[in-house]
């Protein structure tokens, strides 16, 4: 088991907010994470003087921003990069709250509206429709099919089922 060293980080930053964003200019070096969790990989750092526009937050306080570089077909919360909630930034409370993917889970990123079937059979009635630009936890893979769990998704519904892998990428 790995333990993370916990330290207090005080950040003095210039933070201006609008209804949908907050601009952060760092006065200290901050780690930027790939997912909103310390167990995810560190993607980069923000150094003193760097500015990012924060656009979302998670229920647990992680702050997300669009990194401004191409990231393949990342959708929903996967397109953001994340600053830890312990950065001392409190003025970002007005940012919209988004779903937070877990760091230890693989997800099907849904590119187009996708039906969820009870079995690997497109002639059965769908259990649900996953909207475009969403995601669902990936719990199984077979030839041409992915089994997903929608309880670990932005929609958070208690449904497991199969989707065709055609318009999906895995993250």
C-alpha cells in the first residue's frame, strides 16, 4: 500500500471570477493531475506566474481547466486537468460541479449517443441511452462489445449493460 505525504500548501494567487470561470495566476508551483485524485498521475506543473482559466470543480473541491492542447478524443471530465482542493483557492465555489472519474477505473468515453443493451445483441430493447460526450465505467470487454456500469458515470444510474465499441474510446 502506498501512502501519500500530506503537507499544507499555502497559495497566494490572483483569482478573478465570472459566472462560468475563474482565472488563476499561481504564485507557487502547483501539481496538475490527469484525474481529480492524488492517486492519478501528475500531468504537469503550474509554475509561479502561469495563468489558467478554471472552468469546473468536483463535489470534493478539485478544480478543473482545459489544458489547451489536443488530447485525442477525451470527453466529459476527461478533457480537463485538475488542481488539488488543498491549493487554498476558495473563490472558485461558483464554478459548475462535474462528475469525477476515479483514478483506478477504466472508462468508455462515449463519442455519440449510444444505446446500452442487456446482452450483446442489438435486437433487444436498450436499457438506457448514454448521451454523446459522456462516459461509463468499463467492467468487461469482448469482441466488438464493452460492458459498462452506469452507476459510475456522469448520469449515475444503477444500470449495467453492453455497448458496441464502434464510437467509444477507452480512458
